[in-house]
C-alpha cells in the first residue's frame, strides 16, 4: 500500500485506542504518525511520549515519569549498565540514593535518615555530567564525599560533594555510631577507670595518654588530629580538588563532632 494509505489505516486502527503495558498500566494512543512514531499517554500518570508501534504491541514501554530508584531517582539515559555491570557513575548514583531513601538501609545506618539528595540529582544524566567534570572522578577507589566542602552537610549536591582518596575520607569519619557517647578520639579504659585519647593513622592506633575526664582526653586528641588532617592535605595537594585542600587545611574538630 502507498505510505499515505498505510497512515490512514494506522490512524483508524490505533488512534483513541487503549493498550496494556507490561509494567506501567494502560496507555492511550493520541496520534499515529507512522509505524515508528506514535504519540501515547500513560493513563495512570498522564505522561506523554513517543514510541514505535512494535513497542505498543509488545507492551514493552516504560513510563519515565515514574522514579525507578527508591521512589526518587530517574534513569533517564541509555547505557547506565554495560550488560549486568553498572557504569561507575551509575553505581555511585544508585548507592547515594539507596543510602538516603531505602528503608532497609536506613534501619541499619540510622544517621542517613537526616540525609537527602538534591533534586537536580534525581536524574542520572545530571549526576553523570557533574561526575565527569570533577577532579578525582577518574581515580580508582576514590570516595564520593558530601561533608568535607561543607562540614556536617546532610545533602548530596553539586555544591557539597567532591571526590577524595579513601585515606582522607576515613581520617575524617566521626564514627558516632561506633564510639557511643564519648567524644571523638576518646575511649574508656576499664582497667584504669580513666579515659584514653588515641588517634588512628592508617591502620595503626596511637595512644595519646589517659586522663581523668573525657573532656581532657578530647583536648589532648584535638591538636594531634587536626595536625594529621593538615598533613594529609599536603600529601594529596597535587591530586585533590583545591577546594578540598583548603577545607582540610582549615579543618577544626569540636567536642560535639
């Protein structure tokens, strides 16, 4: 049949008709342009998109207006995974959203209940673009950090996040869930009934003495810890983001951290 005749028949056959999808409810065909371009609307959400007629027949149509990751994130680009392997940016994005919005994860890691992801990063494409413009993203094993540039930040965002080597990220971890009620760098010595100050450098712990109160122990720990952080800033100066270097040089620890 001439293309015009096929178009007329296609309009008559599909326009205004309702079809089922495999996972996203029913759709209605708004306009049949040709077999590769059919305007449809998802009835449940009102989302409108174009699909080929073959996808409509098979039901393999995805409503991209519905978040696919923890009810928050949208995988809005192709190639997020290569086979069954996530791309680096997709894995980072998925883990970030999972920490903040997955209920099972929040039960285990309760401190993340206070955290959220910037709305701009709902979309994987936006996060991917940001990643590819960041110092350290191309380094194997570096961590995505949200609270070095802005201390105590609870938001993952383009302004608060950066990439840092594990050595720096681990040195700044407060470990509140592990250490309990004592200040950072302080443990209770049951044998001596005193408070010990200690610092971790790499995989080794170094004792800084024992004290009568947790406050005394903390203030023995504080200058040593701050000096250690500054030494890491100098060690990594040529590789890390200059903003990270500046934040580390200026880093101060308070007893409430």
